[in-house]
C-alpha cells in the first residue's frame, strides 16, 4: 500500500466519522430546540470547541494566508478587528443567553415586530450562501493541491465535501455541528497550527530566515492597502462579530451565561494565535512559490501547496483532514443557520400555527436547497478573503445598527430600523457593484458609506417617529 493511498484512507475515515457523528446526534433531536440550539445544554469543552472551530474558518486561514501573500505582514492588523469583535461579543453574550433569544431575527422581532424579523432573515440567507460557498472553495483548493495525484478535480472535491456537510448537518443539527467542531478543532490546531509551521520554517532555512521574511519591504509596510481599506476591515469585522448568527446561536445553546462568556474570551485568544500562523504561512509561501498567483488555485492555494510539498506522508493526510475541518466547521454552521432561519423566521412569520415537527422538516429541506446554491457559488467564484468580506459587508450594513439599537437604545423605533436596514443593504450592494465596475474611486470603501447611512437613518427616523406611549423596552432590560 502506497503512502499516498494511506493519506487517502485517513481522509476517508475522517469523513466516515463525521457522518457517524451526524447520525448519533440525530438520535437526540426531538424538536426544533434540540436541532437549532442543542437543547440549551452545551458546556465545556464542546462549546469552546465549536466556537473556535467556527471562528477559524476559510477566511481566517486559507483566505488570510492568500491575502498575506499579496500584501505581507500588514494584513495581521485585520486580526485585531475580529479579535476585538469577539471580546466585545463576550460582553453581550450573557444577555443573549439570559433572555433566551434563538436568533438575531428573534431579537429584532421582540423590539420592532414581525416585519424586521422577515427582512433580517432574508438578508441572512443571502449572506449564508456566500459564506458556505467560500468554505467549499477552500476545501476544493486543499483537496486538489494535496491529492492531485489521484486525479481529483476541483469540481469533484467541492461536490463531495458539499454533500457530506449537507448530510451530517441535516441529520443532527447543532448537536452534530458542535460535536464535529470539537473533534475538528483539536485536529486543525495540532496539524495546521503547530506541525505545518515547523515543517515550513525548516524549509525556508530556519527561524532566523523566517523572521527576516516576515519584515515588510522598506517604505511599503501596508503592501498597497489603502487607509480606507484597512478601516473598512475594522468596520466589517467588529460589527460582524457582534451580530454573527453563529455566535448568537451558540450563546443561546450554552448551558449558562458564565460558560458562554468565558468560552468566547478564550476563543479570541486562540483566534489571535491562529491568525498569526495563517499570515506567517502566507508570507513564507511568497518566498517558496513566487509564481503562485499565476497557478490554477491562485494565492489562496498557499497553505494547501505547503501541505502537499513539505508535510511527510501520513501526516499529510492528517493535515488535509485538518484543513477540510477548518472549512467544514464554519460551513456546517452556515447551513444550519440558513435552515433554522428559513423555518422559524420566514415560514413561521407567515404561518404562526405551523407545528414544531413541520418546522424541523422544512429546516432540513431548506438546508439541502442552500447547500446546492452554495455549491453552484463555489464552482463559479474565486478569491475567498474578498468574497467573505463582501458577504459580511452586506450583512453588517443591513443588520448591525438596528440590532445594537434594539439592545441598547431606548428611542429606537420600527420605522427607524426598517429605513436603516433596507436602505443600507441596497446601498452597499450598489456601491460594491460600482466598485467592481471601476466606476467608484479606489479610496472609497462601500462599507464606510453604508454604515454611516445606516446610523444616520436609524437615529433620524427613530427620533422623528418615537412616541413614549408606544415605545418598546431595550432588550438588555428584559428579564429571562
């Protein structure tokens, strides 16, 4: 038996375990609460594992390494934005758990009524398609780079991974996602977070040489990034963490407020470490593969190429399984959110009397639909970091300001939230379209304009329509 065959067997066994976990979890699912938020009983270490697994997905790994290849060490600045966002979410997570909110649309309905719930749900579903598709792109790049000798194409890798993720998510819901994330987090921290950097450091000539390569070129610290682009990363990542549906879902699923708060804080620390590793590997790839941008996978294949060339046999299979785990831990969450959002926040909005078991069945059906759309997206797009930045920008523009106002601002109104959400969502899509068509100056970042527009409309319209006698309480003031 060849070493390459052994690597393939390791990967196959990994997928079999995932499906087995999905089936096991499905036996524990009795209704929507079990399926969507694991019966509110996740504790250490499973909750911590699923938080870490979701945070360090394709954007934080393959996408960030590719971006580091392009711009250098300066992209590590982006790490601080998401890490700060995680810490900030840790401060509000106990409130989410205490008042037993399932999803962000749940929260917006409590404050503004059913219309905001439906609008938010549609925005979330659109963002999830891009999120799931980006994870599949990363899986496809990893498989074709490492297992190319078996003749596995990018399309076959995307289809195979997509089918497996859809199946175990459909079967077990958040229980399946949490258990698989826990296993996947251990694998990827060991293989990609520790072993791969050791092999790559040795390949470039040792630690001293690696440190030298990390230094930015004289007079070009930002690697061509504009100040507006750097600001836009902060304006996307920090707000996104505060309204990340996967974080809200896990806050709802935690067994108590202390568990979710501590788990999120620990996750932020792991995220800082992981981001440094991804940036390090991307910069090392620039010196190891100077023509990578012209390859089939482009700069996003930096880490997969390093696994293929520098990891010893057998461990190579473990590293590939770990990389696929990275993407899958975020992708399965995206699928689950889409299914539960559709059934609880859209179907139930129009049919309030829908039985729980029917909602559960519809959630599973919709996961198949979104999974299929995500596969189509993955087969037709490239550029993971920027794809996810666009998806996050749309989500943040439409949802961040209304959600924060629902939590903390006494004078927030339904009219203000609707104006803020709808106009800002449309504005950011139009502005990104103009930017991609090169009809917008390069120094203008759509997210900056859309966030300001969202904030201005929220404040102006709310103040114009606020009436004390019809005001609704802030969510932070509600009892559990």
